[in-house]
C-alpha cells in the first residue's frame, strides 16, 4: 500500500427530511447564493424544503446551470456573489449544479481569469467560499469530494479542477429527493459510480485489502441494487443504497493509497466535449474496449474482479478475463446504456479526433502505467465503434 493522507471534511446528513439540517449548518446572518439547474427542484418540492430551512437568511438565486455545467453560465453568478457580498453558496441539484457551485466558490476570491483554475487543474486555488449541497442525483460523488468538471461550449472544452478548498462543508443526501429522476438519469448515476470504483480498483495489486474489498462491495451493491431501483422508483431502500454507494465510490476511501487509472474518464470527457453525450454514457463506450486493450497489465486485478465481483471461478485465465469484460459490457447494456458509438450515431472520425486533442494537451501517456499513448487511445475508440 502506498503512503496516503486521508481527510474528508464533508459532514453528511443522510435520509428523509434531512434538508431541515441546513438551518443549523449555515450561519443565521449568512448571505447565501442558492444555485440550481433547470427546474427539477421546483417540480419535486425540494426547493420549497430548502427555502423553509433557510428561513430569514438573505438568499440570492441563480438558476439555469445545465448538465455539463458551462463556464459562461457560471460567470454571472460569480459577479452576483461579489456585488452582493455573498458569503455562503448552497448548491441544490445534480453533480452539474454542485460542480458549478465549486467553481463559483473558488472564483469569487480568485484574482485573475477563473478559466485559469481549469487550466492548472486547481493548483492556483488558495481559498473558496464555504459550500453546502443538497444532492438530488446519485452519481458523481461531488457531494463529498474536492473535484469539479466544467465545460466551455464556446471553445468545445471540458476540463476539471481539484482543490481541498472546495470540499462541501456539508451535504444533504435525502434519497427521497431522487425519486423524481427519469430512468435515464438513474441509469447514468449507476454507470458513473460503477466506473468511479473501477478507475481506482482495476489497476494492479497494491496489497490494499481494505480498499479492494470495499471497492468490490460497492460494485456488488451497484450490481444488485441498481436494477432494483430502476425497476421500482418508489423502492426507498434500494434508492438509499444507490445514493450511499455513489458517494462511497468517490469520497476518497476506495482510492486511498492505491494506483489509479482514470483513462476512461479522461477519454470520456473529450467525447462529451465533442458530441454532448451524457458523461456516464461516454464511460460505457470506452470502458469495455479499454479493459480489453489493457488486459495484460490489468490481468491480476481482472482475475480478482472476475471472481469476487462476478463469481467467475471456472475456465482458463484468458476465459475468466474475457468473461469479466463481457459482464461489464452487459451490465451497462442491461441498465439501458449502450456501449457502442454506433448507438449514439457518432462516426469513426471521433477516434483520431480524441487522440489528437489529448496529445495536444500533453496527455501522451495516461492510465496507471502511463502507457496509453494517443495511438493506443485511437485504437481503443475504433474498437468501440
Ligand atoms: O437541471 P435540472 O432541472 O435540475 O435537471 C437535472 C438535469 O437535467 C436532472 N435532475 C437532477 N436531479 C433530479 C433531476 N430530475 C428529476 N429529479 C431529480 N431529483 O438530471 C439532469 C442531469 O443532471 P446532472 O447534474 O448533469 O447529472 P450528474 O449528476 O450525472 O452530473 C454530471 C456532471 O458531473 C461531472 C460530469 O462530467 C458531468 O459534467 N462529474 C463530476 C465529478 C466530480 N465532481 O467528482 C466526477 C464525475 O466523474 C463526473 O465527471
Ligand atoms: Zn464520472
């Protein structure tokens, strides 16, 4: 196991009715920016609960944060915060609203062009406004991590930043608020959380028994509870398990002290930037092909994954590895997420395009061994046609 420092400062309020906890989290004299998306929180009653919990506090609202939050949508909110001396941000919605809020929190005290925060992946962030969140879509883990992914459609970019300054101070996770999600978004959430665990687990053995077995548990829970919650959206218990699994998938525990991959995400973000495909769907396209391409360097972990996650214990090693990759593809397909470009009507040119964009960014060797070159990435994407 590698050395690590683990500190996750986000207080989680989990369960029914927990939106009320906001009243004790945000100081009574705070000036609050409430950040929201396109309106789902008005339709499902979450907004009313949040306003009730905020009581007499001064609240400014900024709506319209879209899926894959856009830099240009967020900038006016940074201005608003500065003008009104806002000193707390409350993000209410899915990962996009939370990620957008993180950029706002970092940008308000930032001297200079906030796009620089994305260009240096957060290295220049020194402070941020305090952030609270009410998460309504289990998927990204943004509710309990220091990461944010921001798109800028005007220049076809999608970049991320990571900073300890933007961990939420608190997050409310009430599974009941997620019951209004359309099936497609529930499936996206399952698929995204699944891939987050895979990126931190399916590399090479690092004598990290706790991290491995925790990762395998989260994967098994997603495989068992995901279909249940898709089949019956009113099954609170299944949804609660999905919500907590998605948080545990990317709150730092699974990935502490172990090698990590993240190539599927790095490639997937380029596909979203170019074609606007939902984040989780890009992962479903890339992951099976990538695992096949990396089956030699990932062999030991693929065999472990085959046995402990999919129960594959017979056949030759090659057959077990192939079986685990096939099960992974089948899992995405079974929750309604196609795993081939053809299903999204994306032409084969995407393969060299993505490879060139990553090369231009200096990403000439990604993955846990730094062995995924632009040429190999192109081959992986051609294989996913
Ligand atoms: O905008 P509204 O009206 O709220 O509708 C949203 C949106 O259209 C809707 N929705 C959310 N909660 C709902 C609901 N509809 C009905 N009932 C509810 N309870 O769902 C749609 C999608 O929301 P979005 O926030 O975009 O989805 P998600 O949570 O999957 O976030 C995706 C973004 O997160 C980034 C992705 O790249 C993408 O930009 N990621 C962030 C990460 C992080 N911060 O750690 C890691 C991830 O790997 C990921 O990259
Ligand atoms: Zn993701």
